[in-house]
C-alpha cells in the first residue's frame, strides 16, 4: 500500500490517539517555540520512515500537553504557515507527504500534522535518519538503515530510484561520491561513525538498489555517473544562441551540455552568464541605470527546474534552452506530475515531484533552496529587474517557459 492510498484519521480516531500515551504514532507539543521546530521535524522524519512498519500515518499535535490535555495555544494563520513549511523548506528529505490542519479536539482548537509513511525511505532531517522507538525519537543505526533500505525495495519506487539494468558499479564514480556527495548529504556525526561499507553508504543514499543488489539507480547515474548518457540518453541540455527570432536564423553558439546533474548545472550557468548582456539607460534618470537583460538568479531557478522536474523515463529528448534576440525559451520534457495540473501549475506552495530523490540530491548539493518556490522566486526577480512575467505553456508532454528581456 502506498502513502496515497492510506486514509487520514477521523476526529474520533484523532481524539483516541491524543489520549493514547503509549502509542508510537503520536507526538505532542504544547507550542511551536524554543526547540519545538527542530523536534517536530525530527518527529515528522521518524513517522515518514515508519521503521515499525505500521503502514499508518503518524500524528504531531501542536497545542497539546504530554498527557493529551489542551495547552491553550492560540492557533493563528501564521503558525499554520510556519508548520506548512516543514514540507517545503528542504530540511526533511525526500519531501514528506503530510497535511497541516486546525482541528477541533476535546472542545479546543489544535494543529494536527498528519505524516504518511514514505514510499522511498530512508528519510533524513538535516542529514540524519530519525526513527521512532516507542514514544521516543532516535537516530537510526546501521542496522536500522538496512531495514529501511529493504522496505524501499518492496514498495512502488519512483523512477529516479529504479535500477538501471545494464549499469554496474564501475559506472559510478566512488571518489566523487565520497568526496562531494556524502559530506553534503549526510550529517557529519553519521559520517564519523564510519561503521558502514561503501556499498551500505551507496544503498542508504539510493545510488544503488541495495548492498546485495549493487545495481546503480537512475539517481546514482544522474548524480555520480561516469558517463550518464550511456544509460540515460536524454539526460542533457541542448543550448542554442540564435541571432534572430527563429530557429532558422543563424546560430552563434551551440553546445550539448551533459554529464552529472552538477556538471550540467555548472556548465549551463557559464553559458547563461556569458550571453547575458547589461543594458545601459542614459535618459530616464540623472544617473545612468544598468540592468542585465535577464536576472541570472531567475534563469537559474527556471533552468534547474527543467533539469529536476523533467521526465527521464520513456523519452530521449533533452531539456532545451534556446536564447533568441527577443526571448529565451526553456523546455522540459514531461508535463505536470501528480497533484500538479495545467490549471494549477505555478501556484505558490503547491508542488509534487516526479523525481523526489533527485530533488533531495539537488537540495543537498545546494542547487535547490526551497521546494515549491522556484517559479515564485523567478517571477519576483524578473519583476524587480523590469522584465515581463514569464510565459508558461503547459501540456501533458512538456513544460515550456518564455522570458522577455528588460527594456
């Protein structure tokens, strides 16, 4: 049973859980102050990992004492907004499936955070895997990690952690994994323990299927693959700089940008910076005004979205960045996924992930700051720079965005 098939709790069930002091599916907090923002996230991580195998949601009650009695906390919209950020702020990875709601329990308003078991454990909070042991939270041991990895093998896995049948261990770069990815993705104290083999570390970070099945996953090839396109032919970006407004006009720069995700992003950033001219305005103010044709940070948000959210399954088409004189077009293969539709695409805070584990990796490497905020950030930066809003064209097969230069 996947997380989406598990039903939320009724009011009667919530009140029963609220009073069950022995349950390992419940966390209670009187407020969301002090250390509570950290311990609540630890609890969310632990419930998402579901080490005991309950296959039921865990619940965090905000506004409840340890014995289940109401604490009298005022439930404000600001508090609900802060709690909602737990899913999107990038500290709990992969992003957990959870809901935040104000509920009337024991004749008092409380906040109920309902956390569904992850389809792709282990889940980490700031690089550490948290689990539930009775009514307490703890960091997972090496054996706990192995149990969570085994659970992942028997669930419906996202495509980004599916095995790539023809790939072998020699097709991934272990030195890069140890030197670059592990220090970014795993908490230092966990690394210092050093009681895990290389295969155990690769399995725990989902770069291979399992210790006893050391087959690289799609994620492993995207993040630390030696020659990624040998196995994922569409995993590259086609960059074109055109002198004119149509593809039939002269091409002044062209490059096929491939490699790992980090390589692709770095090389694409160089192209964006190299072609982004600065416009100088001598007439509208006493002092000359200088503005880039496009805000680089906005271009980075949208091109990284094209790499992260694209479909790596069933298509060999690349992501495309075509830079014309009057616009930039960014195209990502694969339409909206999950809860995202053409109608609600781009709604702030609304997000779903075709590649949730790739999102986790890009967040660890520093290429994603806040989940669900890329488009909103790009819109704000474009507006501040004097550009028109981005123009989105969303179909079932791809997402295209056009940007116009500032005048």
